[in-house]
């Protein structure tokens, strides 16, 4: 029996990913315990574990209430004392097997959005928190442009069919910016149209795929000539260095 992955909506635009097989469930970045409890009760599921990508409250606030309700549940995350309730800390290269799901994941180090940020990759699935979004990437709250660029390049090198399970429904806003950066990108415009239709139906735009992001996400396309022309025109950036282009692009997006 295979496992399923369902997005649990929380707050305004968060997704808490719920992986389940039979009655066993794991959740990723549960910022809201109530949303998780309601979903698990409705589906007749029991929480076996929690995966955390970084310390921000909208990814961690549900840990303690969930572990009070399911005290045997594991809680795995980065080595950061600010995250309360972890039962195991992990670093890059660690291998995890999610009990009850028979799913093996490898831990990736993804600093940039925060310094402690990690991701989980396995079975063609990527849980990347706030590092890579569909059509965008996370803000640089703690890390440097160099760190975030390297993290994104690491993700860009994953197999193209890899499904990208990020934790916010930011897609349409990201694609509006992407179209300003690359107005002639036909793949981008087609993707924006399909995502708009999904949102009009109340459906998530996620997961995306790495192969899609390589075609439409400006933060993965810093070496493209069209993007360089746009940066020169709108941000007065003439550098041929990809990290410098990325930094300028991120600043442009911050003020878009």
C-alpha cells in the first residue's frame, strides 16, 4: 500500500503537508495544531511523526500541542535550540525512515531563508519549506545571497520529475513578478494560466516539479540572457556573476 500526501491549509496561505499510509500519518511544518488535529480526526489518522524545516513560528507552533495529544510521535528538525519539542535533530546527509510509511528521506542543508533551514528529499519528493517556492524563493531573513543561491542550485540539480512540496501558496504572486522579469517566456505564461485556473477552483498549485521551475522560476534562471537584459533595464545590474544577479533579483522582488 502506497502513501498519500495531502495539503492541510493553515493561516492565510500555509500548507501543512500530511503524509499518510493506513492510519499512520506524518506532518511537515505544522504551524497550526488545530488544523492538523481536525484533519487527522476527520480521516481517522494517528500522528506518528513531525518534520520541521526551520524555526519560524508558522512552521513550528503546532509541535507542542500535537505532541501532547500524541506523546509517542517523533519530531525531527534542524539543530536549533529555538525549536521546542524536537525529539531528534538532523544535519545534511542524514537518512530517515518515516515509521509507518516505509518512506526513506535524505536531509538537505538549505541555508538562506534562515541559517538552520533544511529540506527532506526522497522517492521523488522534496519538502523544502520556505527555500524554493513555485515561481519564487524565500526571503533572505538570516542567510546571505550566496547561501540561498547555493541552496537553490542544489535543488535545481535534483531530477526534473522531482515534486516540490513547499509550504506556502505564493504561486500567483510569484508568477506576476516572474512575468515582469521575463515577459517573453511562453512557458511561464502558460504555467501562470494553468495555476490561475487551479486557484479559481479553490485548488492548490502545488506540488510543482523541478523541471517546471527550471523553465519558469527566475531565481533558478539567473544565467539566462533574457533575465540579464531585464535586470539591466529594471535594476541597473550589469554583472555577469550569477550570485550578483540573484541578489539583485531578490531585492527587486522584495520591493515588487
